[in-house]
C-alpha cells in the first residue's frame, strides 16, 4: 500500500532533533525521500539511518540557515541529490542565542528594556532570516521545476500570544507567520502552497529544561507545581492537560504536505492542546 507521500522529495531544516527529526521520520513512513539539513550533522545522520531502514532515500547536509550563501548551496544540493524538491519544512530554530552551543547558558527571560541587541539579532537571524532564506531558495527551485509544491514553516503559538521576556523569539515567530501569508499569495499561481504550524510548548531538546521528562499528566503537574512554576503556569493554559510531542507537530506537517491538505494555503495550524484559546 502506497503512503501519502509516496515518491515525494522533502527538504527539512533542523532535521537532527525535535520537530524536524520527527517530521523527517513521519514523512519517510509515508513514502518520502528526505534531505536533512542541520547545523549538527551527527544528529541528522542518526535520522538518516532510521529513514534508510524504512527503504527510503536520505541525505544529510550541514548548513547554517542564517548564512545566505550556505542556504543557496543547500537547495542546490537537495535538487542534485533528489532531482527536485516537492516539500519543504523549515524547522530550524532557537529559543535563545546560546541554544545548541556546548556549555552555553540557559536563557533567562529578559524584558525588552534590558535585552542585549546581539541576543535579539542572533535569534532573528536564525528564526526569521533563516526561514526567509530557506523559503526563497526552495520557492525558486519549485518555480523552476514547474511541479508545484508545499512549503511548511514552523512558527509557534508565540506568534500570537505574548510571552513576557521572550520578545526576540515571539517577534521572530510572528514574522514567520506573516512571511508565510505573503508567500502564499505570491506563489499560488505556481501551485505552491505555503502554510505555517504554530506548536504550543512541545517536548523537544529545546524545552527539556522547562518541562522535564515526565509524561504522566498527574505526575507531571505535581512535579511542575513543586519544582518549576513557569512550566506549571504553561501547563495550566493547556486545555488538553499535556504538553505536545514532536509527533503531534509531525502529523500536522504530514497533513499539510499530503493530498488531504491541498486546499490549505496561507494558514497557520496550532497543534497546541488549546493554548491559543486560553
């Protein structure tokens, strides 16, 4: 039985871990070949090995998505490796400037009046500039191929909900949301859909220090109330009483990439357990 993405070729940035990793595996399970691009190729190699076990092609490419030249080379390498790009998922992102830096400090929420400009610029360079550069390169390749395509950008509920002390992150994700809408209007004539996904607080390496490893809702709530007031407050805003898992987001991306999502463009879908309703 063919999968929903049988024979499709997907480029995924941030494919080494978290949402990008889960999306890469989910796409491969549904028949896609996957080009994994990430700053940390070792993690992407692990994902590629899992994809190949599923009988799909997988390629790994090291890239800094904030580097214009590097992103152009990434898109060229994806086309050369797979023949064309049918689907793009821009999942590379950071919570703060030092995220992913070995031994780097955890981010301390900081109001705008006290925020260092270098912190602001670093977050926007990856979360917004990186998505812009990825989308631009992929869109050009899709237009040239004349086969249509699906562009999916990972935003956040922070694109719509104010999180005090997280201005750079929130502004970057709001920018991704507007970029998505603009590109949806620009690319519709080429049969290219452009959508965003705005996850709530999801259990990834980026959020482990906030929400921990506990998965049982009752035990998790007790631990959070006792040890981490910030995360406890987050959980109280989730109507479904659990934090998200990467698979929740990957399944949303699968919907948008498959025939079932073909009539969606310029939308943002929120696998967030109801946070945007709170």
